[in-house]
């Protein structure tokens, strides 16, 4: 499966963005999807994950009240709605997919990656 993330940009603190992850190549519903982010000088960090049907989701603790992950398998797209953005949310955001079911919060558990989209939150 090929993934392409989009929707990043520059936003003021307190604002919102919705990221999209468009998939192609194989039925999207076969994959668990995750979002990760990486700021300069930092390791890649788990943001959120969603199971193949959308019924299971999980979030990093610092984001669970502000971010919402969702998916539309008919459109082969996953989303990350980000609200109440903070300057510390500034990073490149990546979507990823794995054929493995279950709970996956480590970046190395994902086989497929999109190219990343830059999110910059100004104070």
C-alpha cells in the first residue's frame, strides 16, 4: 500500500487542522493505521492509531483530549483532526500502516509510511 499525507500548514496556537492520509494499491480496510510525528532533534513519536474497522482507537496521553483519529475505508483515507493546537505540536506528521491487527504504538511496528506533512503552530 502507498500512503500520502496532506493537510499540514501554519496555524496559530489554539487553532485546528485536519490531516489526511490517502492510501492506494491495496484495500485500505486490511490495515491498522497510525499517525506519528517528529520534531527536529527528537525521536519519532506516537500520536494515534486506529484499527481496520475504526472501532478501536488509541492516543498518546498528551493528545487524547485534543486529537481525533478516524478513517473512511470506502474513500481509502484516514484522518487526524487536531484541535487546540499548541506550539509544541509543531512537527512533521506521518501516517503509517501495518497489516498486523492489534495495538501498535511503536513506529517500527509499521511497514508502510507516507512522506510526512509539516505542521507549524505559532504562539
